């Protein structure tokens, strides 16, 4: 799909559909909406006056223009109250507009969502609208009859717009740069969504590694893939323990981007890559188990972010680390009561084989420490307990460093991905105290997400670290007005914006040090 920025006035847009935004609780139209209303002989203002169009956030209405202007259709999108407009609202409104107009089989779509009247940065709004358009039009249909890989078209692919124009007037270079950034972020998020949506009989650990290698070769990353023999040499007993029940061999994926100084290891982003989680010996209930193909969404987020980082080229070195395996029951599976030894030498008492994510991350974090990466940030669909705490709106953020936590919150604000800081008080250490090993794998029924984070904290060697528990936000279980059901790609944009922010902070420190000399 072609996406571009155009300074064409909305009523002169040479396409077959245009989307405009209107605000709620206002007595008149402004900007693109007002200009279109004039061209339509007041049709929009009459709908606005009667309440048929209220401007409430998430509202949409499609009108036929009957030849009064070049576009054949107008999608009127509610933006909510003007003072509450944010780049996230613009992102969602662009997604909604594109989905509505795609359903109407529009091929050339223009977006003029009213951000010029809102006081928001035009460049940031352009980036958000670009992201929303691409994210909103995503669908995973490759296994349906007539999907693109069959060389045919199905209903979903046939109705996709061929081009999206962001209708905005501003400094051309800045707007194009914002659009390009939004496009890379959204396409990288969709790359991660593809990984999360793949069936587990296709996306085995070895296939996961092959896709990471292919992506790396396309964008210029270094990709290293290691198998079980190397893991034994590295003494990764926790990862190998989880993998012991599966006929599929585990893989350990390392992606390297180098945009900073040669002697700076830089941060490591680490993702949990369980390509299917049956629960192992502590087997899960059958109902809903099919969703456990998405227990690798933390890893998908890291791989998608590394793609975006490679294309955006921030001034920092970044390493992506993905331990990936299945968690299956068999005669060779690890068991409750076992004691596993991670590669940093610490032992872990196994209580429940369905708490496997913290085990494979223990070896991945230990690897990152040995290679002196800092800070460390991991993402994982780690606990159902975080869903009990935060529902499906925010991810949990655990950290041992206030500066890093604030950087993640700042990055997430730009990214439009929401987190909530969770407690890590020392009193919670009692949850994972073991009588027979260095650490107990799980705590009691209470504080389960915190107990899991506490386990991970034992493998970071006190360096700045954060854990993102994305179990409540990695998947949508229903098709909504702005998105299809399935994997969300949550975390890709946060990781990418964090890399940019950390690069800027490192550059600022270098300049200050140079001035001090």
C-alpha cells in the first residue's frame, strides 16, 4: 500500500474518499470539516446541529457526496472533546477511518482529521495518523482460501485501499520524516503481529529463528542463532529444562544493531519466546489453550522492534535476545519438585511447570549480564495475575531503577502503549524464598505477577532492569472498530521509542563530558 503526505486541500483531494474529524460539544464546524460542509451546501452542519453527528470519540458516519466534490464519500469521524485530543486519539481515529472506508471499498483515501485545529504538533499527528492507518488495515488471512499466498484475492485483500494520503500543510521534510517513522513503526508492529498470529505447527522455535534471520538480512542486522549443544556449553539449565518435554529443539536468537560507539555494549531487549505453552506436566485446561500459540508475543515484540530500530537508525547500540522453545508434557518433561540451575549458577525450585517463562528469561538475562549489556528490559506474556490486576488496558511495569522506569513511561507515551508501574518492595522477596534452592519458581496465590518479577530480578546482577508483563495486552479476542482480533504487536513501539530516547540520553552525556574536559 502506498502512503504519502499531501498538501492538497480536502475538497480538492483527487481520490474516491476522504475522512474528516469533528469534535464533540461544539456549536460549529472548523477546518477541513467546515470547508467540506461549505462544498456540500451545509449537509454536515445540519447533521451536526440535529445530533446525528455528535463528534463523540469512536463515532463514524459515511456520506455520499453526490458529485458535489471530487471524493465520492466522506467518512465523518468523532474525535471527542477538543481539549482531550491526543496523538493516541488520532491514531485510533485514523485506524477507524481507514477500516470504515475500506469496508466501503474505497481505493484512494485521504485523511484530514482536524489536528491542525487541535494545538497538537503537526509532525507528531502525521506520524500517529500514519501508524493508525497501517495498523487499522491489518488482517491475518494467509491461511484462508484465496489469500495472497494462493495467488488469488479474497474479500479482505480485495477491499484494501491502494493508497492513503495524509492531508496536512506544513514543512514538507518534517512531515515526510514523521510519516516515514510512523510507517516503519506500524509495519514493524504488524510484522510482530504476523509472528503472534502464526499457528504453532508452523512457527516452531527453529522457524521463529529462520524468520528472525531473514528479517535481519533484509534490514542489515547481525543475527546469531544457537541450538541446544551451545546451550549446554553455556550451562543454560533453566531454558533446557523447559525445552526437555518437546520434540522441537529450542533456539537462542541474538540480534545486534550497532549505531553507537564501538566500546559501548548498550541496552539489551529480551523477549519470552514460548511458541506453544501447554503448561507442561502442570497442564493447562483445554478451554482457551489455542491462544497459547501467542506465548511468544514478548519475543515477537523484541524482533519487531529490532526491525524498526535497524530502519530508523538511532545513535545507540542495541541487542535483542530471544530464548525460544515449546513447553510440552512428555516422559522427558521437567517436573514440579525439580531443581534447575541457570547459567549464572543460581538454582531454581520448580513448583509449577506452567510458570516456564521466568525460567527461560533467567538464562537470557544471565547471558545479557555476562555480555555487559545495560540497561536490560524484558517483555513477556508472563502471568495471568497481571490481567487480574490491570485487565486488558495496561501492561505491568516492574523495575529496580527509577530513571529507567521513567524513560520507559516517557517512551510509552510517545508510542501510545500504556503501562502501570508495579511495586517491588523488599517484603515481596518472601514470596520466592525456597528452603532447598536459591529461589522458588512461584509464590503463593497472592501477588503472582510481583513474585514472577522478583524471580527475574535475581538474574540481573543489580544493573538497571525493567520487566514488562504484557499478558493482558498482547491479544485482542474480538474484532473491534479499530482493529482485527489476534496479536496486537504490543511493545514494538515502546522498545523502539526507548532505544531512541536512550540514544539521545547517551549523546547528551557524551556532550556534557566533552564540555567538562
